[in-house]
């Protein structure tokens, strides 16, 4: 057994193109500079904070995940896996290494 563990794999990134007001763009640049990070990191963390804090959205997301899963699988354990994954994502939690293959399967 290895003494050191492999580093965690970075999450898969997607590209999103958005339009924002000039003032927001400027503040985004300044905030990224302020925390010595990238603009992408600031946007991702701000969205994660929003998703964690908005209880109404989390409830809505859980309900829609349930409806979507029932439409595709008729309920069952796949729904439970997807529900747990959506709760983890909405709350900003990590999905455990052990659960990742199940979550990946559930989301494909």
C-alpha cells in the first residue's frame, strides 16, 4: 500500500460565455486581484455560495431531480444516488471518492 495517496482529480471544467454590465466586469476583475485568484474562480465560488445559501432553490432542485429521475427510471436507487449528488453539489460538498462512480453513472 502506498504511503502517499494520489492527489484528488480536479473537477471537470466547462466554458460558459456570459454578458455582464461593464461595472460588474470591472468589479470581478478587481475582486479576483484582491484575493489573488482568477476571475473564473471568483465566479465559480460566488455561484457555489449562492446555491448553498438559497434554501428555496435547493428544495426546487431536489424536487426537479426527483421528477426527472422518476420520468427516466421510474424511481429506484438511481434516483437516490442522483438526489444525493444534487444535494452535495447544491450544498457545495464534495462527493466521496467511493460514490463518484455511482454518481457518474447516475448522471449519464
